[in-house]
C-alpha cells in the first residue's frame, strides 16, 4: 500500500520521496551546521575551463554535509519530464517546485540516515547489492539483458541503479535497527483485528479508492492551509465532469500513487487515519468527496469499488494480519524517527 494504497513495480526506481504514500502511510522518510554555519548560502565554486568557474548552488546543509542543487535536479529530472502534459505555465511551475521539494526532502532524509548508519556502524557490501539484484531478477523472472533494457528505459545505468539499491538497503537496515525493535505485535493484537475484520458476522468489507493528496508545507500559515483546502474543493467540483485519474496525475503530491492516477488498491478498516476511513466507508461507489484533512495535508477521495470479504479461519490469515499491523506501526514509528532526527540536527534548506 502506498500513502494509503498498495503498489508494485517490476524494477524498483530511485525514490523521489513522498507520501508511502508517505501521505497516509508515511513510509520511511527527515541535521548541526558546524563549519557550514558561515558558508555563503548560495554557492560553491569549482574549477572548470581556463578563465571560467562553475557556480554550484547549495540546496541544503545537513550537519557537515551539503546537498547540491545539481543533485536535486538530477534526481528530479525523470519526474519533471512528465510535466509536459500540464498546459498551464503557472500550474506547471508550481508542480515542478513541489516535485523538487519532494526530492530535496528525500535527499535530506537519506543524509540523516547515512549519518545514523555511521553512528550505528552499519554498512552495505557489494555482495549484498548483488544478492538484491539477483532476487529482483528472480522475482520478476528476468535475465541480465532484460534488466539492463528496463533500466535504460528508465534512463538509468547499472552503476546508478546499484548505488540507489545500496542506499535503499542502508535505509532499511538503519530503520530496522532504530525502529524495528520498538514495534511489537502481540497475539491479542492479531486476534482483535481478526475479530473486527475477518470473523463471520464481523464488518468484513473492503473498498478500493483513489485519492488526490494536497500536502501542507511545514509551518504553513492559515492562509496557505486555506489555499490548499480551496484547491481541494475545486478538484471535487472538477471531478464531477473530468477524469479523476488525470486530475490526480496533475495535482496529487503523493509520489507513490500519482503515476497510477491516485489508485490506493483495496483495503479494510483500521488502515487509514480515522478522518479518511470514516469518509471512505460512508461513500457510494463512484462518489468523489473531500477535501478531508489528515496528517500532513488534505485528501480528495474517489470510491472505486466495495466488496465483501469472505470469512476465513484465523490460522489462514494470522501471518498476513501480523505483517499488515507491523507495517502500519513501522510506518508510524519511522515517521516519528525521521522527524526526531530533524529536530536533533540542524538542517538548513536554501533551495
């Protein structure tokens, strides 16, 4: 599930970040300025051709490290290529700015994670990257050539892909050490969930929905919040006579579901934040509603389908329930962990 839906990808891509969906299921996502407290906020100078200097902007300072604007642009490039379909220049510029900020946030989180990996003495070896690639090929039933072709289709080299895999593996290891030990799912947790959702006679309904997530920037004032809410109301009106998936691809800030038109897949109760859950399960199929505020922004929701889930014995679904509950709690704890890292470490954003 993404911010609030499940998605699968044949070839894992470099992450730009967003709301798994980090919007509703904040997945794994947030440094002392030290020496950099006195660095000029705009530039680094690097030697280039004779008589010329390359001016390199600093996007952010994280502890004793800098994130360059060129890094942000490189990571954002595949996402920015998709903006050609937005004909309004103002809307296109706003979307580009939002995407760059998503990428920068992810790079900041990655740097904080790298710093934590050093403190915890965690690393990822080339052999572990090799093993991950082998597993990816096995799961997708592809060979080396097919993997290379898929990467080229995404504009990636194998070297860049290996680097991205290493980063993802390191992130996983740090989060697992720092957060995993705090997450415990008891047998009673599993039984309680089962009794509410699977046991015969219980409310065992699943729905499929799509959403448009409108993020609210950190420290936004009342005017900025009202502006996002007004946009949500306008999108509800437009969805009455326009394609919802197209609107989601154009406006949603949830990078995990945006490409799929906001599709969240099927899910039951106790998965989403309560304001979203109460709205979704009260809607009729085909209805668009919202905007409803939850967590970090507003959500415009379309109910796509509703179905009854057949009652199953606890033994048949126990592992699935435990994994689902653990992932939900991991998402919650990871969000808190990254937010805490940002509080403990001064992060100076200049882009």
